[in-house]
């Protein structure tokens, strides 16, 4: 297995003594959780409502070893550079022997303990603590699903693909997506015009995104950024061109997601996309990452 960090576009492997390697890492299993409860006057006990994951703290022991071309001073500077606390995130990644890759987005909490040992200047061991505000791991490879009029330009990486067409300008398509992550992902959806009354429904959860009453012109596109902390709807890639007012009030921007088993049995998410005044240029693109609570 390989372990790496990705920071500011630079990948540093921590499993090959070049010259850093991780010798111990902890807190990679299922996240700590808090139960959300409520209690009415006179109620014995309480009512269990929901579950929320807590941020994850990942402690590691990093070893820096002198190799040709490196000095003791340079090793210390490298450790400080890679793990000091800044606003630049650290993606911590794991590549297993079967090739599967998992990442988690973290920040360093700093406070590196780098004492100077006059007895041994060949190896430095230092504890490092990373904090993940979102405690879930994800596959960094983006999965893409397309909804289009033409079956020839249809979806890929989709186990079940069931298009239904009514005339040349009506988009009415259902895709069953088997999601093998263990935690839901909030995707990115891009809708390319021309299309009128666009709507997508996750039939497995009942959540929908609905633009009924509005049209997207040919050459234009709308982006639904459903990631946590975003929840944006904007036009032609310009986030300031806010179109959230065009989304119907009964849409679920906050909860529309790709759901995992057991909330959706077997991870089977069925999406139904509809719209009118469509052409061969019309398409909706759903992009997501497989997400896991623990590896």
C-alpha cells in the first residue's frame, strides 16, 4: 500500500523513504457520530431523530530518513514545509494493492514537535495531526453519467440504462445508478440547453431539482453545485450569475444526493430526467465521487 499527501498541486509519497515515510497512522475507521434527538415536555427519555458525523482527527508518525542528496537541516525544513498549518488543504491518500484509491481532505493543525537530537541526525520521527472537517473518504476519480436525447450518446458507468422518448424534442429518461460507496455523495449537475421545464428526480429518495417554467437557451448551461457548503445554481460557469430563484420552492437543493445502502437498498439510485424543447445538443451531466465512512 502507498500513502501520499497532495498539497498545492504537489504529491509527496510517504511510503517509499523518499525521504519521508509514515510509520503509523490512526483513526481511519468509521467516524465518531452524534445522535440528534429531541424531547417533548413530559416525555420519558427522548426521540432519536438523526445522526451526524463528527470531524475526524488523524494522528500520524512521520519518519524522515537521510538519503543521498539530503541533509539533516533539509529534512527538518521539508517536514515543516509539508505539514505546517496554512489555509492550503492537505489531501491524504491511500493506494491499496488492488489499485483502489481513497482520499480525505484535511488541514494540518501544526504544532510540529521537531526536537534536535545530537545523538542521531540520520532519522527524524515527528508526530503529525491532520483534521478533516468532512470525515469521509472518497475515490478521487470522478464518475460521470450523461442524460441525452440520443441513446448513442448516452450514459456510461451505468448498470441499467432505460431511455424512453416521446417525439424528437422531449427528454424523458431513466437511469438506475448502482452506488457502492458507504456514505452519500452530493454531486455536481450541469444542464446544457436548449431545454424547457428541466426536472430531475431521484425516485429512490423522492428528492428533485425542478426548473419548471424556465428555459435554458442553446449554448447556455446551468450548474447545480450540490456539494455541502455550496448549494449553488448558476449560469454559464459564472457563480455570481445566481439562478436559484428559478428553482421551484419544492425542490430539495439541500438533500438531493446519491444515496448509499442501506438508506437506498443495494445503493440503487433511480434518476428520472424530463424536459421539453430539447435537441441533440441538450444534455444533463451528473458528476460524483464514491464516498466512504472509513477505509
